[in-house]
């Protein structure tokens, strides 16, 4: 049970009807999962708008309704109006699970390409260095020994917070996660601060009726990460790197082949041995390290360089990297 007043404490909302006294049994945003005395958050989706089904939700036992527009609720039910219910769900979820991200160092990686590989690289390096690391991404969520197949690159905000809570329970100190532009646009990662936010690159791959209306919108969504992290690490070689940082509120460092980058690969060479093909290089700038990867290609240099840029902040030795 959670106190209604405590959950609403940091919400930009207005109580239109009812009281904030008392407790709720659960926080729910799926009308099929409504339970007696729960708080229900109305979400407007592409096909289904639960604002239109509040009578059904109340009949199932919901005692607090959070909505973007006024809806009819009977006596004894509290109605809270907020500007954006997706953002409200993220803030409510963080409070409902007692702000688990505060007990973790959360690393968020955004970009058109490289997110999945880099998250796994970072997790492997940190795990070898003795950290217990949770992961959320396109393929799966990993919490200790548990692996959960993924439906979205970045899950709904309630699930993000639930996974954080499970990671804390499992003894994780770090979570590394893929952060999609859709996830940022829909406020799935609102309600907490990333320790590190990473930008790999951006290409016009997700423009269309079911994703982003324009490249400018896509760029603006990616940019949101750097107003929600303590440290931003960006690929200086990407032509849009300065636009990504517009309005940023974090400390910034860069990586890339550019001589202006803070972390750079030099002396790159193809490595060929019987049954083996890879790439080797040396880093200069923030870290000086000899690196070899068993996947050749420029993209492989970028992915590994990104992982190095992140892991250096965890005092990981060059040997583990």
C-alpha cells in the first residue's frame, strides 16, 4: 500500500474531485490490470485511449484516476488532472518503487546505431571489474541470473522503474540501458537522473507516420537525454553532435577520430591470424590504452571507444577493458 499524497507530492497536477488522503493498492496504466483501490493513469495511445473507459476502470475498483482531461468519476473516487499522463506515469512510478534509480548508477546510451553492442560491452567490462550490472535493451533485460525478452528498446516507464527496483533487490550497483528516441519522446525515462548519457550517432532511420514526423523531431528527442544526465559523452565525429548538446545541463566530454575529441583512436590496424579477424588501435587523450577487438571495422572502433569512455568513470583498469 502507498500513500496517495506521497505519490502525488512531486506531480504537476490538480485534484479536481475527491481527496488525497488514504492509500492505494497498486499503480496501474493498463485497464485489463485494474485492481480494487488502485491508482489508474489514463494513457492515450495510437489506437486505444483509456480516458474513454474510466467508467469501466472505476467499476473494477480504481479509487484514484489520473487524467489529462476531465472525465466523469463517481463520489468516493479521486480525479487528478495533469498536463501529460505519460510524464505523470513516469514520476508516479519512480515514487511508487521508492526511487530505485537513486540507488544505482544508470548509464543511458542513445543513437541510431551501436546502442545494443555498446551496452553489452559496457556490462561485460564492468562485470569483469567486479561490479554487478543490470541491463535493459532491444534484445533483453538482464537482472542477476534473470533474462527477460524485450518488447521495446526502452520499456514503459512503470516497467523501467520496476526493473530498477528488481536490480537494487538483486544487488546491482549499475544499470546500463538503451534509450530510444521514442522512449525519450514518451517520457519513459522521466523521473530520475542518468549518471552518464551517451550519444553514438544519428541517421534519418526512424522517420515515418508511426515514429518521428521529421528528422528535427528525432534529433530533439535524442537531445532530451543531455538535460537528464550528470555527464554527457558524445561522438564528436557525428555532424549533429553540437545540435545534440543544445540546451544541455551536464558536463560534456567527446570521443571520435577527430583530433578535437577528448578520447581518440590512433594507429588503427587490421589484425589477421588463422581463424581470426579483428582490429587493433591505441587510445590517446583521456585514456592511453592498447586495444584489440575480434570484430573488424570502423564501427567496431566506435563501439569499443564508447565503452572505454564510459568505463573509465568506474575506475576500471586497462586490463579489464
